[in-house]
C-alpha cells in the first residue's frame, strides 16, 4: 500500500511562495546586468523586447580590460580583502578566547567596551581616523585601508559566544596534560570553531570587498584604488551608456560571487552554530 504524503500546511506554502518571489526579485536585476554587459555598444537596453534579442558580443569586456585599470583594481581588492580577513580572524579569535577563558580583572568591562564599538557609526570616526593616517604617513597605502578594518567587535561577540559553549572539562583535560593557553587556543578552540570562523571570514571578506567610503577618502592614487572606487571613476566617462559600465560591474562582481558560491555551506552552518548556545 502506497504511503499517503502529508499535505503541506497553508502557512508553509505561503512561506515557499514568498521565498520564490524574493529569489525572482533578486535575480531580475542580476540577469539584466548580465545581458546588458554583452549587448553591443549603443544598444537599447531599457526595453525588454530589445534587450533579449541578438546580437550579443564580448567586446565590452575587451574594451574594459584595455581602457581601465580593472585588473590592478581587482588585485588591490583581492589583496586587501584577504589580508583584512586573515588579520580579523586572528585578532578576534584571540580576543574572544582571552575574554572567554582567561580570567582577569575587568574582564566584563573590557568585553562591553568592545561591544560598544558596534554602536559607534563609521561616519563618526572618519575625521579622527583620517588625521591619524595623515600623521603616520599611511595615506595612499594598503595599510590605511587594512588596519582600520581589522577591529571587528562583531567578530569578537560571535566567537566569544561560541567559545563560552565549549565544555570546561575539555580545557581542564588539556591543562592537566600541560598545554599552554596558546596551545589550547590553537589546538582546541580554533578547530572546533571552524564553521563560525568560516562564516565570519566570508562576511569580513565581502564587507572589505564592498567597502567604499573609507577607501574613497584614504586613496587618491589611481594605482592604489580598489574596485568600488575605480569602477565609478571609470563609469563617470560613460554616463549616457550602459553596456560598458555593466561589463565593468560584472568583472568586479565575479570574485565576490565566486567566494559566496564556494563557501555558502559554511556561511549557513556558521550562522546556525553561532546562534545556538
């Protein structure tokens, strides 16, 4: 006898429909950008019937590669994003471990001071940060973008919540075996928090990749620009044209999309595990 499949509840059906609608809303502008980027220069791209009709060409990508420092900007963005992500993970994990497992006077006060950094808007720190970079001669350098980004209170909060849930018995067993605090952090806490670290790392990478305001103020040399600064500079010469700017945007979006697609499982798992104490 064939088993009867349970009927889906109306509430769940509405949830699925709403989710599919959100996916469509998200995909429509992406598809428009993809198709516009391969239309010939000067083609009408605001009318659907004209947009989806041939001809299509890859000449726009060739033009962008030859007339813009797109690969230099890409290298700058990749380098800054990876270094920022690595330093952020290192510093936040060490800070979270110290706050979670090393008792010292003022432990809770230090934690709340760090968390208070989440309530300070970025714009409020722009002027003192800029003056600090000028005084230290760091303007127009990778350091001027990387150093301000590695202070991540949210990362400390996420990892500390995870570290607090690790059984004390595991730490005590390692201490009995003669393991130092550094050894415990490296051999126990880092491997156990791999999913949380992966999620935090991807969020940090994407945030660094899309960062615009501070790099825009700290970088004036075209060779040191990142993609979020260089692409608008390049597009300013094509205000009335859409095909070439869309090709530039596609090239700029590919690395971030690739990172998200490759590590999406780690993102979901990391969010799930950091939300359970």
